[in-house]
């Protein structure tokens, strides 16, 4: 089994110290899992293609434009390529499709949440009012396609993805106005709401792995701080966008975000609150790395399946941060036409410029 710093042929290893991670992913160097590996899937165009297909299906079936950006990031890498660099090549398109639909849901359907009824569809989503029959019917068509795509590939993996999705959406709709008293209470909710368990289910599907109930129970204390890292990084990097949207609409509810909660709990500015969120994430990062190392030590020799699982979780922590640094979803200055399928050409152009710059530096020396 390959070491975390030497991923298999699906992934191009990257050095996370080359990225300005805003204080995140500060695990120390060395072996035994005491660092966060980073990699980018070599077949990223498949993830981009899956995302584009989901966007086109959304526009065609719902009648609504797919205006918001989702998983794509031609600079640092597609969300799927960075968080799931070990994904089987033949499953990467499907993972991209499902991931992009989840982003579209978050951007569009959640934005219309006040119009939804108490009824639930197959994915546990609140159905929108009957005045939007095209959207309702379109969502059902896309969801049916997702069920088919997942099930035709891996029935067990599909069942896990759909079960977690249903739990995530029902929990979000129920607790979105909850008043959280402390970080621990918030993290318990946010670990589900931000899709930590959903990401784990997609990771397992992409890897072609199935965990037994006993393995799930054995790994539960390891996954919890991983989900917390994911949630806090998401809050940190998405806060400026969410806050701007809130300020632009006085009737909007305050964001479900740890930065806002720290502002309220401590009476501090957004800048100070963001630093507190990063420090909180550092504590969960250290805990996650410690637990991974302990698990490997206590279950030595670790099985290839569980070794792959732990490595996959580590890539999710680092990949989420690196994707968030300059993703068009959060930063207007990096945006382009999200429905034109430009990602591969933009990435190639950026890599070409970087190569030219590197050659120039070498000649100067």
C-alpha cells in the first residue's frame, strides 16, 4: 500500500506548504500520519465534465439558470479532484455530477426554502410550492438520474450516499434557525449540515469501498474531528460571501456560520472571529491527525482498506482548504461563464504560464 506522500497513479502529489492556507492545515511534518497530504486527480477533466452535465441537466429540466458556481476551480483544482484524488477513474464523472447537483441545491433550492412545504421527496428535500411545477418536476428527474447512475455502478455505495443525503437535508431544514450555545453544539450540527458525512459517502463510492457496521463504529471517533475541520474551513472561507448576501437583504436570516457565532459570542469583529475559527480548526486538525496515528498504531498492521480510508479523509481536509482559497464560488474576481465548459482550457493556460515563468527563473539563475 502506498504511503500518503506517494499516492497512486490517479493522483498528482502536491506540497501544501506552497499554498497560503490562512492558518489551516498546520499539521507537523513527519511520518505516521503527522501531516496533511495534498493531491490533485490526474483525470480532473472527467470531474469537470460531470459537473457541466449536471448544470446542463439542471437548466434543461428545472427551467432555472445554473448561475451560481459549484465545484469547478480551474486554478487550484475541481473540488472533486482535490478532495477525492484517489477516486477510481471510471467513477469520477459520476462523483462530479452528484457533487455539482449538491452545490446547485445549496445555492438555488435552499434559497427558496421559505417557500417549501413540509412534504419530502425521495432525497428528503423540502418540495417547493406548486407554483413552481417545472422546478419540482425537474429536480425529480435529476434525482432519478442520480439514483440510477449510482446504483448501476455500486448498489451498496449508492444506498449510503442517498441515506446520508436524506439525513443531511432533513437535519438542515429542521435546525437552520437553531440558536447554538457553544462551538461543540454547533459542530455537532454543522458536521452533518456541511456535508462531512456526505463527502465521506461519496469518497467511499469513488474508492469502491464498503464499511461494515463494526468498521463504522470503530472509525467514528476519527471521522468526527475530520468533519469539524471541514465545517470550520467551509465557514471561514464562505463567510464573506454569505455576510455580503445577508447585508444586501435586511430580511435575510443571519448565516449559519461559526464566524458569525464567534462575533456574537465574543462581541468581536469579523476579522477577529475568523482568526478564532482558524484556531478552533487547528485544534480539530491536531486531534484528527493524532487519532489517525493512534488508529494505525493500535491496529497494526492496518488493513489496506482502512489505510485507504484514512488517507482519503486526510485528502478531504487539505483539499477543501486549497479549493476554497480561490474558487469562483466564493470569489468574484476568479469568475467566468460557469456554463461554458471552460475549465480545462483555463487550467491548461494557467499551467502554460507557470511553466514559462519557471523556465524564465531557471534561465535567470
